[in-house]
C-alpha cells in the first residue's frame, strides 16, 4: 500500500490534504474501536493471538464483534460463524461498487486481489465519497493502510490489556452491544432500514428462549425481506 | 486446532471470498434490484438483533439486568451523537457502577 506516498503529496494539494486528514481521523477513531474489540474478545474467551488473527485476517469489524459476542454468550462456533458470515455479505456489495475504481487504481490481478482484502465499510464509504479518480485512489489507499494499522494496533493493545482485567467488573461485556448501537444509525436512515431493524429485533427476542444460543441473530436476518417491496 | 481457531480460519476465508467475489468477479454485473435492496438491509436487521439480544437476554432466556441500563446509556449517547469512545466507556461505566452498587 502506498499510504506514505499519498500522505507526502498532501502538503501540496489542499484537496488531497482534505482527503488524507479525513482518512487518518477516521482510522484513529477505528483504532479505539479495535482496542475495545481486543478487550472484549479476550473477555469473551479468545486468546490474544486469536483476537489479533481475527483483526488481521477477517478484517471486517462488525463480523468480528458478532462472532465473539456469540462465543462469549456460550454459543457454538458454528452459529458464531454463521452470524458473522451473514454480516460479511455486505462486503460483497461493496466489492461490486468498488470493482471499477479498484481496476482503475490497482491495475494487475495480483494487486487487485490484495486490494480486495481492504474493501470494507470505511474504505468504500470514503473512496466513493470522492468524484475524482485521483482523490478516490488517495482515499482508498490512505484509509486502507491507516485503518489496517490502527485496527490491528488497537486490537493487540486491547487484547494484552484485556487479559489483565475482569471484564464484568468493568462492564466490558457491554462493549459489544454498545458498539453495535453506535454502528446502527447509518442503517436507519431509510424507512426500509428502520423496518428491518425493528423486525430483526422482534424476531430475535421471540427466538431467544426457543432457539440455541446465537441462532436468534441469524433468524433475525429474515427481516431483510422488507427490502423486496420497492 | 481448537474449535475457535477453526471458526477464525473459516471466517477469514469467507470474508475474503465475499470481498474478492465482488471486487474481482462480479464487478461488471448488477444484482437484481430487489436482491440488492435486501442485502443492503442485513446490517440493520442483524445489528439491532445483536443489541436486543445483549440488552434483554443472556442469550438463552429473556433477562433484565445491569447490561440493559448500560445499553440504554449507549442509546442515549449515540442519539446525542457522542463519539464511539464515549459510547463504549459510558455504557461500560454505567453497567459497572450498577453492578458495584448491587454487589
């Protein structure tokens, strides 16, 4: 990733500087999020290595949080996997949206295959917010590099600190749901989004006493049928 | 490997496959509009389910405890557009404080 090169040009071009500053600010905030993931993952029973492996190789926050939240509640790894995989499906949509810009900026198949790992909420959002291909490239590359560094640095720090404290005493078991609450608003902007959220929550509540741990969250995904109506 | 390591490996492969399928293979294709709308709603449905699961249950049965209060604090903070750190710290502090009082 040529993050440093993008940052180097920043001093000359105010537009590039604007994009780089935005990327770095968001990435730093995500670092804090990574820290809370590290703490909460270890609290939910992962080792520090497992928390770090999730952040390096899965590298899509909501899925990581979801998986460890199910494991922490005593769910099976299969239901934890299924719920997390479901949340990762949106990366497929981001990939479709980003394939044109990535073909422009990354060229060869090898580089595009590397770039694909970095197609997530934040990189897609910031890149597609720019109209000029040049600024898109800066937004994608800077966000990808900085966010990966902050997310993983945060996770490592959190996993090491988290192992030293009792998560319940510090209320850290609500770190996952609090983070989910913070992730929700962008998805509630449309009427369909609010309906899906309400229906998903209702399905989950009804299913909790009936279905095995972790399964209610997967069943809640049925609520996306509200999208069938235009 | 322990089951958790297997889950991590499977999730890593799945999430990369999903990212790469969109980026490398489906680029020129367009999904049918209804399907696209439904996929876009997955986070809304699943995230809100995750929130109510943790706020109102222990994963097995419906339970109302200190976590509900902590998550209510998170809701208020998000509604007031507080930064993410404040949301997590506020929710954790409220939960911890109630537990300390109750203990």
